[in-house]
C-alpha cells in the first residue's frame, strides 16, 4: 500500500447511490475534492479563505480510473499525494480505498493551477511551500 | 437541549456550499436523510436492505425551518427522534446543531409511511418495533 | 388546473434517481429552486445579481407534500405562484406536475425574506414590485 | 466546429454553482452523463431499461479537460460522439460548449464497457449496433 501525505475517512451515504445501487460516478469527484480540501486544511491552507482572498485554485484536468464500485454502507478512505507537474501546475494523486478489505476502488489524478488577481495562472505560494514540505 | 434517540456527526463539505457561500438549502435534506438512515442502522434497520426486500419507505411530507446557515468548515450534528403520527404514518423530528456553539441551525419534520408489495401504505413492522422501543 | 405566474419545463435526469429508482427527495428542492430563479429572471430579477449586490434572499421555511414519485425519463413542469405572508416575508407556492398526464407529483411552499447589508430581514423592493404585479 | 452524433442543450442551474460562483467541477460529469443517456435514448437505447435488464454499463475511465468555467445563467450544449476503443470497450467523446459564443468549456472522454449477468465485461449488442451506425 502506497504512503500518503494525508488520508480522509468517509462512509457512503445512500443519496450518493443511483439507480444501479452503486455510488454515482460523479460523486467520486466530490469525495476527491473534499479529501483535497481537508488535506490542505490539515496542512494549514483553508480553501474557502483562498477564495475570499481572490486566489482561485482551478482544476485543469481530471483523470479517474474506476476499479470497483462503492455501494450503500461502504466505509472507505481517500489517500492524497501532491506533486508539481510544471512551473505553474501541480497534481493531486488520490486513491479511494474500501476500508473493509483495502481494495482500490478508484484512482484519480487532478491537475490544477491557481488564477491570480490579474486572471493569470500562477503557482500559489502556499502550494509551493506545501510541495517543498511534501518531498 | 432536547434528548435524542440518535445523533450523527457531520462536517460541511465545500461542494455543498453555493454561490452565497453557505450550504445550499436542498443539502439539508441530504443531511437529514443520511442521519435517518444511520439512526435506523444503529437500531438494526438497513435502509438498502428494505429496498431490496420490496419494502419502500416513502416520505409524504417534509417541513424544514431554517434558523441559521451552515457554512464552509462548520462541524455540526443531527439529532433524531421518531414518533407515530397515525395508524400508518410516522415522523422523524430532527435538529441540525452547530457543534462549536450548540446553536440550532435547522429543525425538520419528515413524515413517512412504507409502501408494501401490493402498493399500499403500511406501517412496517420494524418501525412499529422501533416506536415501541422509542417510548 | 390552477393558474400560475410562471411555468418551467424539466425532464428527470438519471443521476437524480436513487437506489429506489425514483427521484431522490432532496432533488425536488433543486427543481423548485431552479424554477423560482427562472421565474424571477422571467420577471426581470437575477438571483446571482442580487447576491452580488449584497441582497441575500433567504429561505426561512420549506413545506413539501410528496404525492407521487417522478422516475427516470419523466417530463414534468413546475408551476410557480408568489404571495406576501407578512410585512417582511413572502412565499412561493409551487406545484410539480408530470407532463404526460398532468398528475400532481409534489406541492411545495417556500417562505423567505431577504437579509440586507445590516444583516436584518427586509422585504426586497424587487419582490414588493413583483407582488404588486402578481395580484 | 466538430460534428457530433448528438447534441443536448442545457442551462446552468444556480444550485450547480459553488462558493467560487462557477459550476462545481463534479457537476460536469452529471452534464456529460445526462447527455450520454439522452444520446442513447435518441438512438433507441434506454439506460434505465438496460439496468432493469441486468445489463450494467460501467464507466472504467474518465478524462476531463477544463478549459473555461460555466457560470450562473450560462446556456450551453454538450456534443456527443462515440467510438470503439477495444474489443470490449467504447468511449464517448464529449464537448461542453457555451451557446453564446461557441467557446469550448470542457472536453471529456468517458471509457466504458458493460457487465453481463455473469459479472464479466461484454460489449453490449446495442452499442455494437450503435457503433456500426455511427461510422
């Protein structure tokens, strides 16, 4: 099992399941987003504060590999890692793991940057600091 | 503070907040639903199993009083009580309470029944048992 | 069939249905909210603009009567009326009607006010104007 | 502008926007899913029926490139194409385009297969027929 910068525990809520009786595909992005924000918070970065400071982190690309479906009642956790991918971009690497058997349910890669007050992409200082700590 | 049959802890997730920066009104019904299902589970009733057994609990009426808005980062809990309201109906009385200061954010009343295999409303046995325990 | 100030057409999207194969209860509040905002827009009031002008319409109470469930593929419309309920409160009366047979699926009553810059409830001028037109 | 097998019109609903005032990243997957299901329906394939027939289309991989954010009030459409990517896999290629200026907001690629009654991946006959028509 890989090591993670941060892990966040979840449990499937029934309203997240669709007609197929499994968690709807889009919901995983909500799980990943929440785990990212909790990871940042854990590292001292408040996403809501960033927004209020006019620093807008933006997602530029999402890749999700669906391995197995989560279903009603499943406990799971999301592991989060972060890496720099270019001068102005960084990526969160995230795994969704079912708690009962440690099976990988989904792995995701979310690439982003931040838009500064001039509307230009800019690596936010808090992420630079984070990356230097993460290595 | 009222006594509850069951309490469930939550934390606001950023995707649940809307343009106003507060939890979207509809999301509270998700919180209440999840707290009800967890309450039932805690009392030995699995909502997903009920559906698979062709017993369909249905909500017939929802009343929500919005007192104060939850916002990004808020921890809160939902307290759940249950009462019989007619021969074939029962109601969940639920309060949403902000953890930091115990302020009441929303109170809700969700009335329901269950539809049996013949498509008729019927008080499910598991709820009858529950109500006898709850008193 | 009642007359409405405004009607908005919808079609159920599959992701709105839950494990029971029907539209999840909370989703109706999304339908009602969207129909209200479209109604206001139709009458010249932009909800997003209000938020940007620091006028915050807030919902204080929601009552929903669930009559029949919408399911995958259903076309439906939401009829909207509005009435003043006190010096500082107004209510939207809304019906969700299945297009195929004009059956009433849900009726809702959403009471609200607006919070001004001083943080106090105030009947917004645009709603006062609207109510005088609606009568 | 590319040609599409199918186009579906949408309008952003305010509850789909988050604290940043733009459509939440996960919501695009809902748009894409709904456009796929409407595309299939348009071509004579009912997703809900498939589920009831125990044919379970599953998404195995999603790639989303976020170009520009949709915001409150935006009208947009989703263009859908489909291609076979292996003996048992097919992909939907989808573009989200803002109606006002035909700007590309997001492009997505959703790869899937179907799980048959034996729990094995199998190219569903209806998709095979579709692909032969699409070429």
